[in-house]
C-alpha cells in the first residue's frame, strides 16, 4: 500500500516536471519594466510577458528588447525605436506605431489588429503568421518584410493607401 502511494506520487511529480520543462517561461524583469515606465529608455531589456498596455511610450528606445508575448495593446509607441526587437506573440492590438523604427524586428504570430504603422520603418521585419486585420501601413517602408502565413492581409491598408496587402 505504501509503495503504491509513493509510486503514484512519483508519477505525478514526473508528469509535473515534464510540464514545467516544456511550458514556455516568459517572465519580465521587474526592474526593466520600472525603468521603461520611468525613462522610456530600455534597449536590450527583457520585457517578455510584461503587461505594458495603454502606456505612453512616445519616442521610447526599445532597440533589441525582448518583448516576446508582451501586452502592448493600446500603447502609444509614436516614433519609438524597436529596431531588432523581439515581439513574437506580442499583443499590439490598437497600438500607435506611427513613425516607429521596426527595422529587422520579429513580429511573428503577433496580434497587430488595428495597429497604426503609418510612416513606420518595417525594413526586413518578420510578420510571419501575424494577425493584421485593419492595420494601417500607409507610407510605411515594407522593403523585405516577411509576410508568410500572415492573416487577414486583405483587410489591412497597404503602404500606398490602397486596401489589401499581398501576402
């Protein structure tokens, strides 16, 4: 009886350890979040999984920052520098990225619905498998952008102001 209980306990422990090892861990650095909110300067910071929605981050420096799975919905990132930033799986729904620098940024599988990308630099950025319904790319530089698997391209506004982006 005691052996059976220990065996069950061991089995449960093993299962939970595998779950823990395979589950993605996105834990922002609280010091980096505080620094961003205070100074708007956080190049190379770890903000993965952070809830930084609805913030005024106008002119913020987030060059090379890890924003994987972060919530930036409704944030003002007007003219922010996000060059080389990792935004894979991030929520940017309704964010303002007018004039932002997203050169070589990774926006794979991100929610980019209703994002304002007007006059943004998206050169070499990857939007693979991203959701771009109603995103506005008017005037944006999309040279070399990767759009493989991007969803709802026909409902986005192209750089020339016309409806639909070829994906």
